[in-house]
């Protein structure tokens, strides 16, 4: 019996090796190409930045949006729910440093549904003045040409929403580096494979861009006030209008601030529980993405036979190759090679734990998740 279990695990590990090699090849397509010259005047852009707390690299991340090289008008709206939030001082410093920039700070704690981020965004949306709307998380760092690339993507009238593939960067020490590695070396490749095969039609939350008229057609942000996977729901609503949701071929940086193992696991369980709620079968099938832990477990059941050790070696080589490929495409290393086995073991543990979780922690608040993906405050 143990041998049969081991053999099944090794077969899954081998499938995962082929998946990993395919992912490494597909990730190469997300290396940013040259930016096209603008054809005509650039439309104005309103950027919505919901904030909560002073993250380690908050000032630098926000500066990357203030410093965009964009020929059209840019309005940046920062939103807070607490007047005493330490992020307020960061925004006020930005306003003082860039007096000619159109920067608005909105502070409002009005409750609008159970999703606190969307409650913030709903308030901020009243201040939108331009035809293109970009919703960007506070922990995102953008290249200076991000807005131009997003606007170019939306120039196709068949495209309704664009969201960005992201690599990870740890800003709070060891655990945040492990978190960044999961984003770069597991999540990013899975999106690249999903998009290429058509098995996934993602709308990724860190940065999303759509036309204001499209946002109004789907009922505005208020339609997603109680949803855990607000990014996915937003993309699905746009697609329901007969428009496309796309992931352009460049990457942004998502910074992490998890200072402890507990914080990291809570954060990752919220992500994995969100994905599981959207597509349970697809999430279960993603077990093959964990080729190294599967290979080690299979080898243990098979008494570490020669063949099983060969599978472990192939899995390790595939994972190393994928990491090096992602680093080359993004131009940065999310974490050292020596931490890759530990990162893979933790990712597999979080994957397994997801099947037993129906509660998530978000910004210090504990939520139960209903079967239809809605958040219920405990």
C-alpha cells in the first residue's frame, strides 16, 4: 500500500516537473518590450490607492506612481478609513514634496459592506475625474511607464479591463522574503500557464485598469462591497459585458511586510482560500505545481529508491530553472536559491491547509467566508 501511494506521488511529481519546465518557458513572454509611441493625445487617468497602515516601503511605493512618465493628466486619490492612520503622514509628505501634482487624500470610515478595502474604494470613487481608472494596492511598486502601458492596452475597445502580473519583494526581513518567493516562483508561473492554456482568466488585484464607462456599466465598485475575491468578481463582471480581461506582457513588483511566520501563513491562507473559493477543482489540480515536496514525499514512501531519488533531482532542477528564468525576466531576485526548498515545503503545507479553512484574516479582522465567496464578519 505504501508503495502504491509513493508511486502516485512520484507520478504527480513528474507531471509537476513538466509543468514547471513549461511554466519557465512561458514566463519568458512577460519580459517587457519597448513601449509604443503614443498615437494622439493621452486620456486622463485617475489612480485610486486605498491605504491601511504604514508598510515598510510605503513612501517609495507611492512615489513610483507619483513619478509616472505619462503625457496625459494624472489624478491620484489616496483613501484612508482612520484619521489617525500612520499612512496619512506619508501622503501629506508626498503632497508637500509634489505641490504641482494632482493628489487628493480622502478620509472616511463609513461602513459600506464587509470588504473594508472596497468600502474605502467606494468612497474614493466619488472623486474620479478622468476616463481611465486604475485601482492599485499600496504595496505595489511600478516602473515609470506603467500608466502608458495600461492605457495602450485599453486602447483596444474589445478589452474591458487589464491587470498586472507581479513578482514579489520582501521588505520586512526573512519571512517577507519567503512570501515574495511564493509570489514570484509559484503564483506568477501558474498565472502564465493558466493564461497560455486558457484554463484561467485571471483579474489580478494589485493593479487593475479599466475605462470609467466600463466601471459605471457594471454598477461601480459598490457591487463588490461584500466579496472576498473582489478582483476576480470585478473582472468577471467586465467579461459579462462582452469585453475581454487581459494580463499585459510586463510585470510589476508586489512588496511584502510579513514580519513573522504567523503573519505570512495568515496572509497566504487568505490568498489560497480566495482561489479555492473561485475554482475548487482547479485549485485541487494545482497540486502538480508542488513537484519538489511531492517528489520527496513519494520517495519517502518508496524507501528512497534510485528512481525516486532521480525524480527528486529532476524536480529540484526544474524549480531552480524556473527561479532563474523568473529572475531574468523581472530583473530582480525575490529570494536566494538556498531558500527555495524551504519555500516549496511551506507552499505545500499552505496548499494542504487550505482545504480545512473557512475563515480568513484580513488587516487584523477575522472573516468567515460563505459558499458564494462573500465575507461575513465574525
